[in-house]
């Protein structure tokens, strides 16, 4: 199971309205099953204080509604970070 950022936040400037800043600051996340042989190690790491193991589970991948809820929870954690 892999959780990550599908669409990063866009650049924000001082002149933008608060509505536009809020819209450009959104993050889109993904959660999917990946073959372990296809993973490539990178220099990026998530800090240790985020515990995704309790949120991202195989049981939640079973139905569409639980997958949506799981992606929302992951997005919330990533936004806090």
C-alpha cells in the first residue's frame, strides 16, 4: 500500500484573493497497491510522527466509500504537515 500526493499545491502570492489562495492550496492524494519490485527508493521521506498504518489498510480498499474516506483522512494528515 502506498499513499502519496497526486497534485501539489500551486504557487500563491500576496495579491491573490483569499478564495483563490484557498483553492490553490489544496492537495490531492492517492492510495493504491503497488508491486514491491516496482518501487524506486528516493531521497524523500515522510516524518516519523505521521502514522499512516492505522489509516491505510487493505480492508478499507474493498469498497468505494471506504476508499474515499481513507483518501480524505490521508489528505487531512498531509495538509497538517
